[in-house]
C-alpha cells in the first residue's frame, strides 16, 4: 500500500470530520488558504474562508448536517470521495423558504487535489435537485 496515497486519504478524512463536527478551525491545517474550488456558489469569497462560509450558511439552515463517506479512492495527487448527505431543515430559511422540519438525504462525489499535505483544489457534484424536491421547493 502506498504511504502517500494513504496520507492523502487521511487528509480527506480529517477534512470531513472537521465539517461534521463543526470544528472549522481544524481546516487551517489541511486546506490551503488559496484553495481553488470549482463548485463554489456565486458571491462567495474564494479560498479556504469561502469554504468555511458555505459550511456556516448550510449549518444555519440545517444544524444536523452530516456527510457520511461511502467510498474513498486515491490515485496520484487526487482523492475521490463518494458520500451521502443527510440534514433536516430546522434552522434559518433556505432559499427564502422557512424551516420545514423536512429531512433530506442525497448523494454526491467530491474530488480533492492534495499538494504538500493540504487540499489545494476541489470539485464536487451532488443531487441539488433532490435537495430542492425533498424540501418541496421543486416539483418531484
């Protein structure tokens, strides 16, 4: 087993744990300050701080937000994570809709590029339409 590939996978595990436990300060050690995120929402600042902001906004609407890693693969400087997101809309309004108490479960995939022990680039794809449908904000 390649030690570098295992180290890269561990970085992603630590990244996921920091998000799931809302300990965003831990990201400073594993995410580059100038992170390139290819899926960041419009109007969100670039870099690590933008990623923290997205998480904070999500937690405000979905306080129990949790992402379970289903699969983790590593090759060269990339780690691919297949995950399942579960969350309940019990907090702040989401896209203008008041808290509904509805539970959401969707899947997604993230790709991370690791350099010098930090996540320097990120791509993600998730079933956002499924989120909207489960919340009643889009037709099924």
